[in-house]
C-alpha cells in the first residue's frame, strides 16, 4: 500500500472521528482531557496528519465510540496483521545484495 493511499485512509478516519465528536457535541479540548492527551494530538488525528494507534484508541474511548474501529477494520483490512508481520520478517531476512562468488581454483 503506497504512502498516498495510507494518507487518504488517515484523512478519512480522522474526518469520521471528527464527525463523531461533533455529533456528540464534545469540544476538542474536552476530548483531549478525557483521553489524557494534548488538544494538538486530537487535532492532528482529526486532520489525518499522522497519529498513533494509541492516540486513536484513546480518542475513540473518550468519545465512547470504540465500535467504530471494529466497523472500520472489518471493511478495510485486506491482509491480516499476522500475515503482514510474517511478510515484513521475510523481507528483513532476505539478503540485501547478491552473494559473493567464490574464487575458482
């Protein structure tokens, strides 16, 4: 998955979380206080500017919308997390360059 696609997903997730917060009439500062994070972190999440999974979960708990992550994950996960981990380990284990030829005698 390319960077542009991931940024699009982050933006969509952030917009959805912002809509959920506004629908509940919760000020950003109150959500930040409930989540024990800074208002800047909440704003970055809502704008899709990069955030951590931990921040997203804290915000979702603060707005009482933890079901959102389950709904979203069922629709958008194409590869299981375990498969992604296995794939990343395979890539890390592959040699970075061609093996050296042995000198002929």
